[in-house]
């Protein structure tokens, strides 16, 4: 989006990247490269307290009695995406208010044309241009950007630890970034909310190990036989088959 805005010679007073601290290392390299390419600075914003502090330490006032005594915010989820609000939206709003005061601002947000559910009341140039996410990736690749190979691996790239990723994306994280996968297991073992509604990270590791074993032996990783084996692996004391494929 930034590249095309500059090519159209639209006035841009400032380009902002808000860093949650949990981006892939390649994404930081991409931001540095983009800055050199466009020949102007990119303002990097970051919350005063990092993701890990909120995850492990910061404890809001609990409205749910069952959560009283739980430390840290733990994992975000579909109904409680605290990371977006605390580490991005509030940080950007606070910065803009402090820098520009009551000036009327035009804020360009880089949501693509095939993300209609995310659109609210700001300016979305990609939607205006009718550019889907695939169009944007192609546009950038034509100008030499490859994000360190991230988009050759993943369909979407956000914070590497995000619980809202699909199982397939998490398989790729485990396969291509074993150091981050190891950190994810540590984080999940040291917090109170389970990583996903259906699996903890430990259980995901057990599932993915089972998948690899069955693939090596020419066995399917879908269907009733697989889930019978999986539930035996996850709960050896209970051989009742349950659950469904949330691939």
C-alpha cells in the first residue's frame, strides 16, 4: 500500500509500523528493506510494556469469579483480542494524539479488498483500488520484495504466536521455525488459559507427532481411525472416540 500511495504521489506525512514484539524476524527485516527502498523513514511504535508482560504479569480486574487469582492476560482469543487493542490500536491512537493533537487526520489503513469484515470508518486505499491480498503480494513481489520467504510458507502472516491460526499454519510454524515452536510450548505451559479451545500446544505437538508417524507408515491422518489413535495418544486412560477435524 505504501509503495502505491507514493507512486500516486499522495501526500503522506508519516508512515507507521506498530510492533507487537511478536512478529517473525523476517518481517522486521522486510520493514528495514522497505524503508531503504522508499527513501524515507518509517516510524516504529511499540507499547511501553511488551507482549510477555501482559501475557504473564499484568492482571486486569476480573469480572468472572472463576478467573480471580489468575495472573496475566494469558492467550488472546476470538472474543478477547486484547493484543490488538493494547499493543496496537491504543499505541497508535496515543501517538497520533500526542503528535498531531486535534488536527483532522486522514489515516490510511492497509486492509485488502477481500477483507470486508475488517472495514470500519477509516480510509482503505487497497479497497478503493480493488486490490485483494493476492494482488498486493504480486504487486510487491514484482518490485523485489519476498518477506524472507514468509509468504511462500504461510497464507497469512501475523504474530507468530497467534492462537487464531489454523492447524495447517501451526504445522508450518512447527516445521519451519522449531525455535519459535519451542518457545510457544514454553509459553503455553506457563499460563492458565489453554492455547486453543480444542488443543493446548502440548496436545498439538502430540497430534503433529502422530500425524508424522502415520504418514511414514502410509496411514491416513483423517477419519475415525486417526481420531481414535489421537484420543488414545492425548488421553491414554480414556479410549472413547470424540471430537472432530478442526484442520
